[in-house]
C-alpha cells in the first residue's frame, strides 16, 4: 500500500521552530524537495536562520548529490504545504489539542498512503491520532536535538497505527540518512530520553545534596562515559570490558553490586530471563567479532574522537 | 609539605590488571619514569600486552617529549617498586582486606609527603586508609575505562585525608594530562559511575519490561545523546538548548515535566535552592559566551566527532 521508501523525493516539514527547521535542513541536505509550513509569516526569519545554521554543518558533513537550499519552499498555507508530499514530518508545538486538530485536518487532506511522522518528544501517538480519520499511517518519528546533526530517530506507532507504517518509517528514515530505532512499545519518554532523564534526575539529586556542582556533572560526563559512548552503547561497553566472558561475566560477577547505593534508581531483579536477554542481545550485536577486535575498534574510535575534539576546539 | 606536582618525574603503578597496566601506559606516554609492581611474575605477559595496546593509542594521540616505553620497569617486589616514587597509583584488586593490608604496609615504607592515589571504583577511602599509619596523603584517583584513553580522574579523600593532599592530586593529575574532578563528598559510585549507573539501571528495567532490547539501548545512546555529550555535559546541553533563557528557562518551563514517568528514577523536589544552584552553575560555566556561540561550538564538535567516527570505522 505504501510506496517504496526509496522513491520518496518530496517532503512536507510542518513547524517553524528549531525542530521543524532542523528537519527541513536535514532533508534538503539529503537531496529532497522540501516544503516547509509555518504557522505564521512572522516565523520566516528565525526559520531561515535555523535552516542556514544546519546547512553549514550538513555541508561540512557532506551533501547528497543534487542537494540544494533552493529546493526549499516555505508556505503558510497548510494545504499548499501538504500538496504532493510523499512524507510528512510534523513538528508542531507540543500541545495535544494543537496536534490533534492538525492530525484531524491532515486525515482529511493527506492521502492515506502517505506516512506522517511526529517529532513529539512528550506526547503519545495514541492520543495524537485519536481524532484522525486515517490514523493507520501516523507514527512517532522523534529526533534528538540538534535534529540536523544527531542521527537518532525513535519510531513507534499508536494504538491505531498499522505495523506496516511503522516498518515503512524505519526504512524511509534510513534512506534519509538517519539511524532509526523501531521501538517495541509506546512508552513515555521513548528510549533515549528515558535514559537521559534517569541520568539527569540523578544529576539533580547530586546537586541538591551538595555532592556535585553542575560543572562537576559535565566534567564527569564529557571526560568519562561520553567519548566511549559514541563508539559503544552502555551494553556493548560492558560486554567488551569483561573480555571473553562478556555480558554474562558482567552480570554474574557484578549482579550483586546492582543492589549497592550507586544511584537513587532502584535496580530491577536480575532474573534469569533478564540476564539471558542482556547476554543474548550483546552476543547478537557482537556477531562473530572477538572482544579484542571490538576493544581495538573502541580505542580507535575514542582516539579519533579525542583528536577531532581537539581540532574542533583549536580552530 | 608536598612537593611541586610539576616536579614529579617518577611514579609507582601498583597492579598488573587492565587498570594498573592502563595507568602505566598513560604515565609513560606523558614522559614519566614508571615502576610497575605486579603481585606475581605470571602476570608479566598480560601486563605488557595491556601496556602495548595503550601505547599504540597514546602514540596516535601524541606522546610527551622524552616519553618512551623503555622508561618502564616491572618488578614483583613492593619495596623496590615504591623506592624513589614521587607519586603512587594503586590499582590492586577491589577487595577491602587486600587494599587495607597494602595501605598499612605503604604507611610504613612510603614517605608521608608522597601522595597515594587509589583507582578503586567501589570502595571508600575512609575504609581503605583505616589502618594506614599516614592516611593524610591517601586519596581516591579513580579513572574511567580504558584508563589510558579517557581523561577523567575522580578525586576525593577519606575521613583522615588532608585537604592539601586532595588539592595536590588535582594539580598533579592535571600536570599528567588528565581531566581531574575534585569531588565535594565521599559517596559510593563517585560522580561519573553514579550517573552511568542510573542510566544502566533504567536500561535494565526497559529490557526486563520488553520496552527495548540491548541493541535498542545502544542504538539510542550512540546516535542520540553521546555525540553531543562529548561536547557538552547534560547541564550545558540543556542550558544551550534553551537559548538566551538557558537553564533558568529549562527548569522553570520543564520543571513540572520532571514529575512525568519518563524514567523509574524519582525526581528531586525542584526547590528554589536547587534551581539556583543549577542556573548559577551553568552561567558560571558559560562565562561570557553567548548561547549562539556555544551552540555553534557544539555543532562543530558534533560534526568533527561524526566525521572522525566515519573515518575510524572505514579504515
């Protein structure tokens, strides 16, 4: 029912804020025709500034063949913006009644085989799509700020979303140069923000208790976990750090330490099922790579990142 | 009482595991004479492999003038290792009775103006130093894995540690090319591991509840928060994302969202005092930089990091 994701050439990006502007810049850089919808003509100047800021970075990263800022059209009429669009990225304000009204209207004017992705970070698709006449093709497509640079897009449907639309969105975002994460369940905060929020709340507790200053928090993150985390997520970082034994060794050896008061977050019961899910997941990611090979790749990545930052800051 | 940190040329590194070996490689690369103590001659081969692995990366990052692998001496006699050392980095096994016995002995043979830094991640200095005859100079100097690459060193004293020793360690580690974090209080998990542990526990909960797989967790982290976090910690990332209003806008606007179920970690009360600490801390870090300048630096950093990773993975 949905067209081939690779055949999409024309995108409507709704919203004139940093997220809508960031998406417009990203899609332009990947060689799409983009029609941007602004709620009000007064948003034009700020919008163009965001697009230009993103464009500069995206040019440095490398544009797709044919990509051009001139392929951006900015309109303040919703129907005009949506006309001919083969994909819609919606970045309207984060208020449920605004989103619901917008999806209600899009349900009437956007053909049902056009997938609509919402940038929302705080709302659930089941709520957003509630009054849309064609809710099957409505998905969350949540970017990470700044959306023109960070690759992650978290994708999940609502109760009325067709699984095919979710799968299509995954393939489409990948075609569009993003790193899609197809979520298993619709949960508040999705995946990345939930993890970040756990860290953020622990940081607030530490500042509240005089255990660290905001500067301490940032020194710790930037010089500790972060340069490794761009290479390996927390799961693979622990898997590789434990050598040949991998995640199994990590959990079997440090499982009891989970109960230590190393954060205010209560640890889950380390059941056999959870242990196996972690171990199997890490083994699947590792494939046939030996841990020494993965540790060497991690080290090459960290060296490259530290050198890149040094140059980026010396300019 | 303690010598000038910049005058240190000779270091004893105790421990033959990945942390001890990593420290030895790091100090060698920064141009120090290093005497490594191994508990048992059988550890030699593995130890040299760790040092060599680290050395390769450190060479790529740039060695200090005069740095040479030949300046490493490996011994299995503790007194010989400590003889003439102007700083001791202790990376013995993470068992309190082993550390206590070691510090008891070092208290007898290491001159009291030589600072001893412990790599421990899970023990408290107040316990480690309990039976040491000269506990004033004993501090935590906790690295992040891999210790030869990641810059962070978390520093904190125990109940009997002199504040001068803690301050000295901060200056010394900085001379030695690390990013020191002088902690305000002795707390389990220190700062970086506490933050990482909060994130890790949330990840385990998500896997336990079928909300994400280990692969999902890692895709989210690597492509979302991580490339930004090497440039800006979570505090400055939020400060800059909120434009001219900074952290004040973030907390005043999103404060209520702290209570949303976006993680299993309970949020602290956002008191006026906590708000002010966060805002003042971020403003102090920002100094006189305008938010647009900081956002541009963040973007340059992310671009550099993404390009560096692309090359690092293509080799």
